[in-house]
């Protein structure tokens, strides 16, 4: 089991810390992006695929994938974009454990099928703080959970 740490320097290059971009404000309220590149690539994926305004599954997939620096650098290696279909072998061979866990969550929330045989307990037990925050935000995005929901 990986222990959670406040030291984000041990994340194996997953998050580009060159331009902090936490707490992006959307029309739905505060939403976390790891950096400007994460936010920009997410928007690029949404635009290039013509994702509909209420396609929460695809928004979630793109949010999680765009959080991975290695994915942003060579997306065609990992994803067949026209079909929005993963290349599981590339994910297993080219990503570290934290990145693989986020990919597993991404495709589980996108398809509703356990393609990679994930366990939510394993998923959240093995993520560091920043990746846990990304995973929680992805779940909020997938189920369209807003701050207003908690006011009721």
C-alpha cells in the first residue's frame, strides 16, 4: 500500500507542475486541474471529438486521461480517438502505477464495464493525494455532482 504524502515531487512525472492551475472555476463551481496543460488538453479532446454538452461519461474520460502528462505527449499511442477506444497494452507498458489506476477509473466511469478488473478499494488505497483529488473530481464530473447538491 502506498502512503499518502504531501510531497508531490515523487509522482514520476505524471503531473506537470510548471504552471499551477488548481481550482479552475467553471460554471458548475470550483473544479481541479493539475496544471494549465491538463485544462487545455481536456478542452482540446472535448472540442476535437465534438462531445455533447451533457456527455458526462466522455467528459470524465477526457478529464482523467488529460491529467496524465505522458498521455498528453503521445495520445495516439494510448487511445484510438475516432472510436474513443483504449489501447490497454500501451497503458500497461508505458505508464506507472498511479497513471494506470487513473486510466482504469477513466474507462470504468466511461463504459460502466470493468475492462481492467479494478477494485475501488485498491484504487483509492494506492493513489497519492493529488491523484485522489483527480479521481474524486472525476467522479463528481461523471455524476454531475455540484456544490448545490449538498445545500439540500
